[in-house]
C-alpha cells in the first residue's frame, strides 16, 4: 500500500497542466469540435458492436499493467511491450468488418449529413407493446403444438440491420398469424430467421451465425445453434420453436434455456421489454443507427 501511495505522489508531483493559450482562435474551436465529434462516434461504435466486449477486456488489461508498473514488475512489463504490437494488429484483423463498415458509412455521407443529421432515417423505438408480446407467445406455442420450426430474433440495442440484409424484407406489423404464415412448412419464407424490431417484422429468411460453443448439447439443432450464435455477437433475444419436439426455447447472452412454458417465456419478454431502448431524440437515434454489425455468413439455418 505504501508503494502505491508513493507512486501516486510521484506522479502528482511530476504532473503539470498544459499551458493555456492567451488567445483562442476559430481554428482551435474547430479542432476541439472535430475531436469531440469523432470521439463521440468512437464511443457509440464501441458500445453498439462486438468491440464493447473487447473494450472491457482492454480496460482490465490496462488496470493490470498499471498495477505491474506501480510494483515495478519488470518482467510482466517487458512481455506486455513485446506483445502489444502484435495485439494491435490482431485487433485490426478481427474487427476488420466493423472498421470497413464505418469507413463505408463515412463515404456514403455528405458534409451536409455530418453537420446536420436529419430525422428521415431515424430509428424507431425498439420497445415492443404488450400486444406484440402476447402475439409472439401465442404464435410460438401454436407452432409448437403442430411442430412447426421457428426462429424469431428480437433486436435490442445493438443493430441487426446487416443480418436483415441477408433475408427478404417484410416490414409488417407483427401478429401471431403473420408469424405462423411465415414459418408454415413449404412456404418461401419458412427457412431462416425472422428479425423483429419494436412491433414490426423487418425481414424473414435471414442468415444467422452459428455458435461454435462446445458447451452446447449435441442434441440441439441448427436453429438452436443459430439462436445462440446471434446472442453471442449481439444483445438480441431469440425465441426458437423446435421442429422435432415442438419445445419452445430462448437464447440470450450466449446461453440457451430450453423447453420453457408460456409463463416463463412471457416473463423473459417482459424483462427485455423494460430493458429495450426508450425513445430518444431523432438526432441520437440517427447516430446510433449508423453503427452496425458487419459480418456475413454463408450458412443458413436448416430445419
């Protein structure tokens, strides 16, 4: 403890505030605004993609390195210096799709778009109504009774727009009958996932990532692995109806709960209904809509 106190005292003694210029010019204000703008968008990007998990990991490593520096753990510091360059390169490779998507979005926008973000493409409120909740529950268990397979992904804070693009646009008010018709066997839309945003079905026949977790039971089919897969890369809530058993399950945060009853499913839906984003100003909604996942999968959920 004494060493920590001494280290902080030394750092405080050596710290000096940067000199404040006697006069601030227009170019200084412009620079400050530009830096604030890009930092804000970086934070949004980190929050709304897989990079958020990475950011938490980096924070933990930074705290560990700080402790190593305070206690002069030179071997650990030397190892960290040796692997830091390789780690940065690995991060760029792993998150290449997200980085490419950000650059594409920058290229798609004009200067006017950056200065005045409009409201025409504002993202709608993602909270779904009690009526939508009840329609989903009813449809899932009606499909379960006749063993009709279904895969329903409910978007929360992290955008699923890129997964929507792998399917067929629907953009219809969610009703139980609509879900039953979509997943009816031998219909054009029955295979793949449905993505729900708020009270609307946005797309059907969507491709989802398959989980590679070894912890999953071998008895689980492709639909269940797809449900877990999408929950591993986003905060979505996914409902699965088994075509073999008719059981209803749900996946959240990389874990799946199987064979739930209607009351259990309704309770979980009520929980995410309360956690879903509240209405915000259209400007903030538009900014959040500009950050997306970027990863396409060439596998499609089977029956």
